[in-house]
């Protein structure tokens, strides 16, 4: 098994999917970009929600008044009943070396593996900001669009993929999608650490 994969899909639809992390303590971070490699295309998605819970409805976690280190030492078995799922929103796909900033023609399959996008793959996909239209089109599925955009932009910045031209294009699309709401843009920009 290739160690670049970090989980697999347990729920799937055209616009989003839920994957279970193979290591409940190490899911991808909020705002990170993941890929599903299918036979025809690479599907790109952004992690929009992460949740850890019990796999057993009878054995629910409860407070022990002990640190995690103490619990691992004294009762390591309780951690075997935990799982971490992460929800990802589709941004588009790459097929035959062409980027499509639209939803894929079919949802990813259950049990397909999920991996973090490489810097090279992110460079190819995020070379233009059309993905924002797909993301804003799913705003009803996003807990907080501004938080997700900030996390995604910080991720792009950390990968050295957010230059002035890309950021200016992002601002233009952000304004168009938000009906030229400069007040919203000003508040949004104040929260960025770019």
C-alpha cells in the first residue's frame, strides 16, 4: 500500500464526499487540498469539515479527568473505538492534462483512496481562480465560507502558490461573487495573514 494515501471515501456525492482517516489522529488539515485518482481523472477537493467520534454507539467517549498521555498509558483500548472523518468539497478535476473548474461528471466511488495534492498538482490546478465559482456554488454546504477561504489561501501561500497576480484574481472573483461588497472584502482581508 502506498503511504501517500491517508484515508478512503465512506460517503459520496457529486459536490462533496466524506472520507475516513486511516489514523484518527492524523486527518488532513482544514483547508488542505486532496485528490482522488480515478481511471479517467484526478478529482480535486478541499477539506471543509473534520470530526472525530466513536465507531460504537454503545461506547461513547466521556470525560476521565486525565490527560491524553495518561489515558494512552492506562487505558489504550479506548482509542481503538475512535474514528475521524473529514468532509471535502469538490473544486474540479484534471483530465488529459486539462483543468476543469466544474463538478466532475460522476461522484467518486465509495472506498476510493484520498491523498494530499502535491505542490506540482496544486500549481497546475490553482493556476487560475475559477475554482472559486465552484466553491461559492456550494455555499449552502459550507459551515463558514470565509474560514474555509482563509485556510485555503494560507495553504496556497505555504506552498508558494499565491503570487500577486493570483491574489488579485482571487479578489476580483471574490468581489464579483459577493456583488462588489467592498465592506465584506475589507473585513475578509483584515483576517488574512498573507
